[in-house]
C-alpha cells in the first residue's frame, strides 16, 4: 500500500475514519472507541492546540505520556494543524525533560499529572515560554486538559500542508551524552508507513487487530500505531507489560499482529504459568526488534502461537525503515543460518556495506551499513554538524552498525560502531553514563558497556575504579546515577577494580576489563533475595505486587536445610511476581522437589504462586479453616459475600459497582494453577524441616485460619500478616465468625509469651532482630490502637445514634492522606468500611452496641446502662 501518495501523515488515518467510522479504533484497559469517536477526540485536541494554545504551523508540541490513547490523538491533532510532534520518554527525569523541551523548541508540553514533579523540575530550566497542559489530574502550575477538551469543537479543522515539512522530532539519545532529535518529514513518515505495512502484512489484511506493548512514544511504537490506523486496524494499547492482561486481550479481541519489546519480553510472556489457558490461534504476526531473537525464544513462540510467523526487523529513528526477515517454521526446523540474520532491506530502501574509505566490501566482509531511503530523516534538529556527519556526500545514512552480507543479500549484524546499549528496548549511550559516573567524587575512573541479562536482554554494566581509600558500594553508584539520568540508564551491574590500567595515552585494554567483569559478574548480578538469618539459613525474597494495591510486595521467606527446604508465603499470582520468585529460587539453587510450602493464610498475595512453583513432591501446608474458605472463594461467593455486607452497611451502590470493577482489574481472573491438595496442620502441631522443629500457632483474626510458625531452638517467628510493623493488619468480617476482632485480640495475647530472636513479617521493611526486640511494644501498640478505635466508634454513636456502618466509618479518623471521602481510592474505602464493620461486630458481641435493621440497612446505637 503506497501511502506516500498522500501529503499529510494524518490522511491515511482520515481515510480509515471515512471508510470505517463505526469500527473499533482503540482498546485500552478494556474500553473501546470507534474511529469516528477517536477522530472527534483528535479534532478537539486540534482545536485546543490551535485555538486555546495558539499553536501555528511549524510550532513544536511535546507530550510526556505513558502508553494511552491520548498519544495517537495528540499526534494526529498536531499533524492536522501543521505543527511538529515532539514525543518524550516518560521515564526521563526532570533535568532531561527540560533539556529536550529546549532542544526541540517546544512551545507546548502536554503531560500526565503523574509526571508533575519531573515537569516542575524541568520548567525551572526552560529557556523560552512553554505552555503546560496536564492530563489525568489537576496540577497547580498547568492547565487541566479535560475541561478544555469538553469545551472545544469536534469539527474537522482545515488540513495543513505536509510533504517536506517536519511532522515529528524523534529524540534518540546521543553517543556524546546529549540526545539527538531525528527531524522527520511527512514524506519520510509516509514512505516509512508504506514500507512497514508491507513488511508486517497489515497492508494485506484489512481489519487486523494489532496489540502494541512497546512505548508508543518510541519510534517502533509510533511506527506500529500509525500502521494500524492507516490500515483500518483495531489497536490494543497495553499500558505496561502484564502477561495475563496481554494473553487475555489476545484471546478476547482476536489479535492478529503483536509487537512486544525488547525480545526478552516475549520470554517473560511465554513463561507465564497460565499461558495454556488462552486461545492464541488468532495471531498471524509476532514482531520482534531492538535486540537479538534467540532461537529458544523463536521455538517457544511457534509452540505457543500455532498459526503465527515471527517477523524480525532492524531499523532506526534516523532511517525510518530498515531490514526485515520473516522467520518460517522450516528455517527453525532446519536450523538455518538465517536465524542469525536481520534480513534484507525493506521496500523503498537500499543497504550497502562499506569499509572506512567508503568502498563497498564483498560478500562475508564486515563493514559499516549505510542505508538510502526516502524514509530517512532530514537530519538532526538544530545540530547541523551532526547531520553532516550522519550522511555521506551522495545521501547515504551512516547507521553506525557493523554488518556483513551473504551471497543472497541477507544481512548480519556483527557489532555496533556506535557505543550504545539496547537495554530493555531503551537506547543507553555509554558516554552519557560514563560522564555521570565520573562526576561522583569517589570514582576515579570507569568503563561502561553492555552485558547479557535474563530480564533486560542487554543491561548496562560498569567497571568502576574507586578513589583510593573510598568506601563505595554498587547501591551508592546506582543512586548517584539516578539523580542525574533516567533510572533505566543506571548500571544494573557494578564491578569494582582497583586499577583499570590506563596507559600514558589515556587508553585502557577494554577486552581485559570486560574479561575481569565477566569473572566477577555473578557477584555483581542484581539480587532478588538476601540472607536474614544464619542458623538455620533463612532468605528473604521480596515478591512484588502488580500495582494498584496498597502494599507493594510480599516478604517471602525460604528456610534452607541440608535435607529439605521450606518456602513461606510464596506471593501473589501475577506474572511479574512469578518472575522475581522464579529468578530468586533459581539463583539460590532451590530444588522444589525437596522443598515444601507453608501458607500462613489463604489471601492471594500469600497463596497465589504456591502451585506455580511447587513440584509434584512438594507438600503445601494451610490451615483447615482457610482451606475451606479458599475452596469456597469462587468469584460469586467471595464477591457476593463482600457485596452483601457492604450493601447492608450503607455503602453507596455506585461505589460498590466501582469496587467490583476495580477488584476484577487488580487481579485478572485467570485460573492460575492452585494446589490440588493441602496438608492441614492444627494449632500446636510440630512441622519437621531437616533437623529443625517448627511449631504451628493458630492466630485467627486477619483470616479465620491465619497461622504463625515458630522455629524452636532459633526462636524465630514467621508472623504472616498477624503482626506488621508498618501498618495495622486489616480485620474484616467473615461469614460464620461473629467477632473477628475479638479473635484477633485473643491471638495477639497468644503470641505475646513467645521468646523471639527474629521476627519475620510478610510486608514492610525487614530487620528481623530489631523487629523481634520491638515486638512486645508493637503488640501493645496494636492492642491500644484497637481499643482507641472502639472508643472512637462508641463516641461517634453516642453523638449520632442510628448510623450505618459506612456513616460510622466516615465519622471517625483514619491515618490516610486524603481530605475528603470521595478522594480516597475505592479499595481503601472498602477496607475502611470492612474494618469498621468488624469493630462494630465486636461491640455488638460484647454488649456495648445494639444493631438493628431498618430499611434493609444495619443501624447502630449505643447500649446505655440504667
């Protein structure tokens, strides 16, 4: 499909709008909008920019947004009015944002309110007036976009001329440490669009469904979203990587084309334990780029996506188009040498390989790849010297990549001429990181390069020569870098070397330093665990949640003995959580066939990964009471019970609907594997792990079957959620339990007599010795906290008898940073009302409060003595 017949890059999108106005254009977080609806939004943005912000043709409009529908909406609005789009990486820190806004001469910056601190810092260094517009929330120093959009017209603005005029400035980073903006014209992007849609097959499949996980502000993400809209496809935008959500969307929407970056992201997707539960047969093209595609990954893609082919691409922001290779199953079965190729030039592009004199080299010889195409940039915006250096006199673009060609014209990358690391799909330039490192007063010298990494594909590595006598740690080095550059640029691996051996000319033998790094890499590797106790060995693994929850991670503990191990509360059933736990257990050399699992209670952030990591020989321990709840915890039972209690406590019906939707989104309702059987241990039983005895201590309250585990001899207690140092464990009502708070207070008294040397809790900061010493005071604080809460509720009911549980919750103080009830996130409102209900149950059970039902609602009033 030859899109370069058009003049403005918005025209292919408008053609799809005219042809398919009611067809789905975008799906984001389960919400779909049509081409017609999207174009109305585009037009409102166009009028906002033109009429409210005064943007004129040629003006630069920057946007700082994570993946969302507003990125393409703003992009097409900018193109319609003849302005120039300046997409910015939302991971950048304020100083970097300020530099790019200045370098791109942007007069307008639209940004997500979440990034307000970075924008506030950036604004201090703007060297010209910049209008600021916030999306997704009010920001004091910016104009709120949503109210303005509602007032803007939705009619089609006159389409500005395109052609050779700039459409976009795509910042790429720079080997000098300064980013470079590839200035791209409408014509270049239209030629690129023609080339890319031919390569990935969208041009031949009208009405495709395209899933994009890579950042839309990157050149690759931009290329794919414009391809989707130009061909009338439905675009599924992933806010961030979430394996279960991606797999769900593939099945639910019948995805035909998908791009995840970097290639290691596919490995994370393919390792998701629930992948077999999804129908992935709709996928035709799996696109990979931004790093090598290992044969093992290709093989796994073909096993999981039965009707797909993998399309591998190489290209640059500067070149627009590049090379591609359709990897067939036959090539895989034959172990073809082409599996290591980046393919042949895409349509509308030529590639040649030259030596240092510019002479084209022969087959098999290595040289620098040059590319000639109308899809190439005009040059680096505002940097004429770099532009001149980027092109040969006859118009070939120097790619900086060292390649060779076989007899059939297939290209193979051998090395990079430019000193750049492709880490997690992001470009990191060595000179920038080295410059920041050398600013540290305790660093005398350093060398930065890329190294293989199981998560990032390629990661930033640094060998650092400290100042003599300095005390320097990897964490200190990384924290220093994070103050000056985006976090993804900091060294993931840091190795220290007393003397890097620079000669009198200032040169080092890089190969020798890399060899030294390789010999020490294992010790420098990022750790997902740490030892917190020596005898027996106990390791802490902090397993993250997926986001949207008030607790960031679960503290998982692994007890190692020579005979057998015990894993305590393995964490939540999410792909990101599984990755961390899997890597930690692998790093520790854990044999799950010789390891059992103990679950303190049935909540998903403790039990979720039990079956995902268990071997057939693994015994999984859980109390009988919590097993019964877990077995009954189907969606209808759990949500129905929760909903019924909230309804009778006067929780607003609209809030209940929001809660149900939010709860469903927090933990996608896919069927992670669950243990077939549990071993129930009763209060006082002893669990033998190697030579060590662990006493089961029933502590009902947080759940009816919550259980602690006391390691005799070492005097270590695993508390689960019974006692937490950073918060008061949530106490909520359970059907069949008349007084869960009373249970909890009794359980606090029960653990008080235990002598402790180490206290291992499931959430919060961990210092097992200090927290053991602080345990008596913490238990006393929790008891006093609940006494005060009960007294506060009684006082509220004395002042206003007859309140519902929700009204009581609103009338008492909660230690949270919100001024108004409606500002509190819905999950926390639910927790607050549930906890209030549990306290009211206790007051009813102890005869201090009377509960009566009026109009289907529980109402409470104090019981007054005669």
